[in-house]
């Protein structure tokens, strides 16, 4: 089927929820994607922070083949060895004690919100259920997680939204703690706000807020759905800070491309979930967990974290050089590891999104004016220089 035929068919049969570019990919290798008419693109979006090991990684392909020969799904009514093994990897590599598996980021956050409320109800009664999130945050598209999302533009159409979420100004410690009273069960933050414009929170704010939560028995939750699994150069972004969160959520890259959501909690909170309080039909299937185990091992042992740190620094350095030269077009360069945003004036970020696509570079946007670079973690200098050169050409007004 050619691209035009596919466009007609997609608009006839699919709900109109995405603005899709006119391309369909049929082959992937490392950080390159090839489309149906044979053109190859350099991928600087990685399926929106999912394909951290790029495409067709040998270990992932092999594990998919192997896992498909065993039962793909059995239900959580039975023990699942792959699920227990995956949980062990998470626990041994984090400050958390117990895992719950679902199928997406929003579901992982739903589970975290439910666990925080349940723990609070168990220990403090009915009235301590509210959660402080940050302005500019993004936590998902379900009713609870869209309410948790601290951006007004998401709070339309679907009334009524949930009770129990209040929004604090990021990096303003005094204003944040002024919102905390006896009704607050938890605080939930993204350490680098992704959809909100690739905005890392300041170290001092995060560590002060964490300390305050410690001292006041407020659950400190970190949404690592985008920042986790090596994206920032460490396994989890919280490891850049001097903190040990009570609950973290992970998704996106964690399944090596397969759908997964993970909620990890310290023992004392995890105890509040008992049989019947939370569940998922598909969550933690042998198939997904088996591939997720291979992804985890390859991520840790394959040098990806170090490369994300090195290439992230290189890209941010190059982007800052461009910023010096094009001050009237680039307002800011921000990020951590390979989660990088370039804030641009006016509509330049979305114009660059299209320019890049037309020149076979896939990037994203975040917020209204940020170009977003989230490549697979094994990109090399050739790929980075390709992206930088294209941006330079765009800024120079060249075709
Ligand atoms: C920080 C963060 N939290 C939650 C989500 C929701 O994840 P999902 O789309 O898998 O439900 C996203 C997705 O972009 C995200 O970036």
C-alpha cells in the first residue's frame, strides 16, 4: 500500500486523535528507520522515549522469539516467573521494595495515586487524600492522571475532573509547601518535565521538597515514565538527586518496545495493596516481562547509560553554541542526558519539526515552542552532527 492510499484508509477508519506525518515505517536498525518507499530517516524521537535501544536490537529480537514459544498470557491468578524476575531487577537497582505491573504510563500513575490514597486512608482516615502536582507537569490521559496533569489546556471537555489534586509552582519551595496541610497525602513530580517543555527541576528544590515530605509524612512520588530507563544517563532520573522516593512509576522504554507500566513502592506503602484492591488483566504477562528482563539486562550491561550521558553533554554543548549564534531564535537549551529541549521563538519549533522531517530527521515538540530531541540511547557523533547541522541550516534560513 502506498502512502496516499494509507492516508485515505487511516482517515476513513481511525479516530482523528493524532496529527500524523505522511510516512509509514517498515524497517528499523539502530537509530535509523526506513519507510515504505525506501527512504531512511535518523530517529531523534525514539517513538517518544520508548525505543531506548533503537530498532532491531539483537537481544530484544531474540527474547521476543523465545518468549513467543512459551505461554504469552496466563493471568495473575498464577505465579509468573518472568514477572518475579523482572521485579527483582527493579528492586535490586533502585531504592524501592515492591513492584506492580500494568500496561502503560497512565496506568502506572493510576496505580501510584490509588496506592497513595489507600495508604493514607489506612493510616489517617478519609480526609487525607489530596495530591500536590506541579504546574507544567504531564501524568497521562486517564481521568485521574489528566487531572493530576498540571496544565490547564488538558482540563477541558471531560468534566467533571477528579477531586483531590492541587498544583504548585515548580522550583518555588515556599509556595509549594504553603499548599501542604492535613489533607495532603502525597506530592508527585516529574524531575524533568517532558510534555511541559523539557524542564529539569532544580536540585535544591527537589531535595528540599523531598526533605520536607520526609519530615511531614507526605509520600514523595516521582513519575519516571519518560525519564526512567536510562533516558537521562542514569537508570532513573532520581539517582541524579540526593533523594530516595517512596513511589516511582516507569513505562515507555521499559518493555523494549512492548507495552508496560511499572509502579514501584517502598515496603511500608506497598503493604496497603492487598488482594482485590488493585489488579490488571494483562499486567505482568510472561511475554512482556520476559522481553522487559532482556531489555533491562541489555540497558545495564551494554554501555547505554554512559553513552546517553556523553552524547547528551555533546548535544547540549553543540546546541548551546547555536544558541550563542542565534540568540534571537533560540531562547533556551535544557535537558538531562538524552532528554533535550530547544526553546525557540514564535512558531520556529513547529516549523523546525516539519523542516527536520522533510530532511529525514525525526524529532518531537513539547509545549508550544520547544523542539524535542529524545534519540535512542546509542546514537553516535555522526547522528548528533546530522541533527545539529540540520538545525543550523534551518536557523540560517536555508532549504
Ligand atoms: C511523564 C509522563 N507520565 C505519564 C505519561 C503517560 O504515559 P502513557 O502514554 O504510556 O499512558 C507520559 C506520556 O507521555 C509521560 O511523559
